């Protein structure tokens, strides 16, 4: 009942729709989706968020964030967010 759906699509090992019932950030969502596959462009990940009929796009550089850099990119996800791994 209290869960929210997020979507992780593209070059991850287990793409799909995930019901999450706690706060989750981008790095955690990618882990839930089984991590990036070998063909993923880890510097070209995008998070799409629809708010009031408008879509915002946030960039995410997996390599930098996983090294402790650009941590502001590791945003907390909201209901309906879509992560696209190119």
C-alpha cells in the first residue's frame, strides 16, 4: 500500500518496474536492477521525473558517484521516476 513504483530501463542486468517502500537513491535503484551490464555507458545515465505535466531530466555519472565524486547527482527518487541507462 505504501510502496512507490520506479522504473529502471536500458543496459542494466535486470531492467523493469520496482515497487519500493522506502526512500531510495539512484545508486541503490541501480543495485536493485542488478547493476550495469558490460555495454552500459556509465557516464550517460539519465533520470526522468514528471512533475505537473513537465519532465525534468537529471544526469548521473555512475563512475564519478561510485568514486565519491559528484554525490549531488545521487538524488532521492520519487514515485514514477524512470532511470535510463544508455
